[in-house]
C-alpha cells in the first residue's frame, strides 16, 4: 500500500454518559430490558441526526472514512496544504454552528422523560485534527486507513482537557495556519499512550447548555407531539 500524506480529523459528540445508565437499566428486573431498548433507540436517533449534520458540512472538503459510534472520522489527501488547512478550519467553524442549530431545533425531544432526551441539552462537539501519513486499502466497498498517525489521532481523544467542547490541533496542523484565532490557542501538553509527551494546541469553546422552553404541561404539549412524530 502506498503511503499518503494528508489530514486526519475526528468529530466526536460527547455528553451522553457513555450509555452506562442504559446498560445498568438492562439488568433491572421485569421492565429493565424494554426501558433500556426504548432509551437506546432515542439516543441512537439523536446521534444519527447530529452526525448527519456534521458530515454534510465536512464532506464537500474531506472524505468520510467511517462512523465510529458517536464520532465521524474524515481524511483528506494533501495538495495545497495551507489552503486545505484553512478549508478544514472553516468547516470546523461551520460544523460547530450547524451542530448547535440542530441541537436547538431538537429541543422538543426534552418533552420525553427518558434519560438520553433529558441529556440532549448537554451534548457537545469536540474535534481533533492532525496532519500526517496514512495508508489506504480497499476491501470490497470499504476503505480502510492504517498507520501510526491514524492510531495517534484516535488516541488524542483520550486526554485530560477539562471541557467537552473544544478543537484540538497537533503542531503539524497548527503550523499551517495563519488565521487570527491561532492567537487564541492554548498550548496543552499531554502524554499520549505509545506516543509519549506531545505538544498540542487547544481552543476551548464552552457554549452554554440549551434551556428547555417547555416548563408547564400546556407549553410542553406541542413539543410532545413533535417528539412523538420524530421518534415514530
């Protein structure tokens, strides 16, 4: 397989408590499994819609490699690297905006009392991006990426950053940028498993939770109808 140079990016949705409550609910007697299945179907629908929103922003510029749970993994073979880096950061900005807009438009799901719907207001988007090398192999209709940098960019998600909403750039990517927000980046040193201590760059975003407008039974009724239609 030929080694390619380019960009690797993961957009990851955080906020659900790792489906721990869903797994715990399954162990409850009598109705546990039914409730867990109900909760999981709602969580999966929400993540699906939010991921589709993110993918629609990135796909004109980058290639979607795969969906990894509540994350989307993209790559782009390099050409004019400075121009591509700017295009990617523009996509990141737009993805963040569209993600919040979609989440706001889905506020009506909070009319549902299930755990994922109640947690939906706390969902956040974090993005890690790296410039490196990778190998591409085609197995039937599947495109697989391999190489140390592919492993590295995934390991970046396991970090000590104390926020669920941020952009994380490696030095190899950050050095291509000349935009104003570079001055807002904070240096973050992190020991990455099997890669040692790394100098990274973080832009913390920290948007406020979306407040739910339905406070009374009467005001919740229209949202309840929308929610039932959404999960039909």
